[in-house]
C-alpha cells in the first residue's frame, strides 16, 4: 500500500505521511503574540476597502483563545476608519 497525505482525520503512520510542524506553529504563534498578524489584517482590510473606494468599514475578528476579551474599537488606519469588534 502506498502512503498518502491525510488531512481529514486520524493519521496512521503505516498509511500516511507525517511531518513535524511544531517549529512552524511556534513561529506563527510568536508573530501572533507580537501583533504582526493584526497589522497585516488591517492592511489587507484597508486594501479591500480601497477596491470599493470606501473610507470606513466594519471588521469582525474571531478570537478563539480561552482568555478572549470581547471588545470593540475604532481604529484609524491610514486614511481609513475601521470599526473592529472582537468576538
């Protein structure tokens, strides 16, 4: 039997390729903790608003952490006004 990649359930070493992604996950978590992804997200949203010639928009942020904080905030970003809500 040939091995294959499994992305839909339990991995069985005899049937599936298994890779160690822990280093990549640590690097991503470091960027998240430093707030880099938040800035990237704001820039992407600002670019999206540019596509429609909008100067303001609503951004819904899903926070899946156990210690999440429900909040809302007006964020000036470049020439845009972004109303962000964390849920």
